[in-house]
């Protein structure tokens, strides 16, 4: 029997794993980004502390808000719980590779009926006491259990990437909302300053009307312009409140308990390091998660194919059984048994074939999802590179328009004071200046959001190398 057990163990050690070994699916990857032509490569110091990517914007308040996401954002906490769940499932799969050992103890009292013919225990009350250990081990001859563990380990790594994707998404959304809010604050300050200037113009017009050198219509136009501008300042409060509430939710606080005081917008456009397009497959957590799910699906093909082969289980138990408590732990009361069990499904009406076909189709689906994730990743990078390039050009032209509008206001006001033009000309150029100033602020906000989105599209500060230690 010992020789038989040794032979079974040797067979287990040389067992194979059925099913295809995993190779990363190929995906369309270009040599360079289309929109990266002429893109200035970041200086080495811009690569420092790449994990905290938001620090490239140099805003301490933004950094403090983003760093509170991990402990407060519910979507991140959900992804973290799912990651721990995947780790537990992998531990379950790993445990299936080892023997199980169970202990049991029991005591029973029974009475046999007196009507039994030839019974030696008829009418007697008998006590049975038992203490035993039992063990069972399914030998992984065909690699089904190992493929299950391989699938679970890939699932852990995919879940780790999902957690990184949830964290990055929350960080990028918070940064975008934060910059939009700060741009609204800057626009509100601009409108308030403009309204102050319009109020002075109204006072000037009233004085001129009182002196008889201006018409009543000039006063009415100045009042209309002032009130319209004040209404614009009030209107910015709607979107600002909504952005403030969104930031509160992202950091896990009720909107009623969170507020951001207006502060001047003091941020410069960062230079985002790009890297090669092929690195996007390693840097984007959603792409890495899709690739790991393809690996998990590939392993499940081996699990399905292993079902075609017989399963071999080695089991044994030993212990003591006796009617008398005093004789329980004696040699005569000892019992044991050991032996293998071989099981093979003979007919299953095509169940195993259908399960294998399902596993193959599921793998093909995950490969398609992976390739689509790669293409979507490249699109997001190209979109935001284009946005930054075009918005940069627009910002330069818009700044020239702002300078021209300011000069036009000064000239027109002087002409109005000299009585050369009517007040409607002043209203027109002042409105044009305000619109151009607000447009310039809006372009800056769009550039900041595009920079944040580009960092997110490039994978933030995350690297696929992190998933290697995800299940340790």
C-alpha cells in the first residue's frame, strides 16, 4: 500500500496541465502619437514623484483634496473591497491544491428492536464512541486545479488594476472639477471688477447728463450694462455650487458639510511626459485589467478541458472506536483506511463540450475587449494632445484679442469724453472686452482640464508592474 501511495504521488508530480498556455493578445500599436509631433519632452524633474501626478500643477489645496480620496471616496472603497474579494477567491483556489484534514468525535446511544430473529443485540442499549481523523486529496493530474488558480491569480491582478482605475478616475474627476471651479472664481472676480468699472461709468454719465452734455439714453444704457453684468456675476454661482457639491461627493462628504472659499487662480500649464505608445499598454490600468481578464479566461479553457479526463482522489482516515469509554484509546479500538478513488464521466449529453465552447467564446470576447480598450486608450491620448495643441494656439490668439479689446475701450472712452462718439460705442467695446476676457479664462480652464484628462489617458502615476505584487 505504501508503494501504491508513492506511485500515485509520483504520478501527481509529473502531471500535465491541459489547455493553451497564455500569450498576451496582439493589439494595434503605432510607433508614435500622431498629435505628438513637435511636442516638447518634459524635463527630468517633471518625472519626479510620478505617483502623485497632480503635484505637477503646484496647487496645495488640490493635493490635499485628492489625497483624501483613498479613505473617503465610496467608489474607491468599493473597488478596494472587490480587490480583497478577488484575493480571497485566489486563496480558495490555492487551497484546493493541498490535502484536507478533518477531525471528528461522536458518541451515540442506540437500542435494537426485540423482534429481530437471531439478533445478538435485541433489546439492548448500546453506546458507541468514536474519535477520528480523515483526509482527502484530489490529485491535479490534468492541471484543472492549477488552471483555476491561474485564472484566480489573473483575476486578482485585474481587480488590482480596477482599483487603480477607480482611484485614477476619481482623482482626475476631482482635479477637473476643481479647476473648473477656480476658473469660475476667476471669471466672477473679473465680472465683479468690470461691474465696478461700469458703476463708475454710470456715475460719469449721470454727471454728464446733469451738466447737460449727455442724453438721458446714455444713462439708461449705462444702467442696463451695469445690471446685466451684475446678473452675469450672480449666474456663475449656479455652476460653482454644483462643482463644489461634486467635489464634496468625490471626497466622501455631504455637500452641506463642505465648502471651498474663492481664491485666486495661481496655476501654470504643466508639461506632461508622454512616453512611447507601446508603454500605454503597461501604464493604463483599464488596459492592464482587460489584458488580465483575457489571461483569466484563457486559464478557464484549461479548466473546461480538464473535465474530459478522470479525477483521482486519495482519501484516508484513522481513529478509535469503542463502546466503552475506558477502551476508547487502546490498540484494539484503533481503525484506519486508505485508498484512491477514480471517477470518470461516461455520458453527459454534451455538457463538457458546451462548457469548453463557452470558455473559448468567453476568451475571444475578452480579447476583443482588450483590443478595444487599447484603441480607446490611444484615442483618448490623441484627443487630448490635439486639444492641448489647438487650445494653446487659440489661447495665444485670444490673448491678442484681449489686449486689442482693452486698448479699444481706453480709446473709445476718451472719444466719448471728448464728445466724438455716443455712449453706445462705449457699451459695445466694454461688452466686447468682457466677453474676450471671459473667453480667455474659459480657454485656460479647458486647457487645464485637457491636461488632467491627458494624464488620466496616459495612466496617471500607475504602472502595470504593480499588479505583480497584487496577490502577495
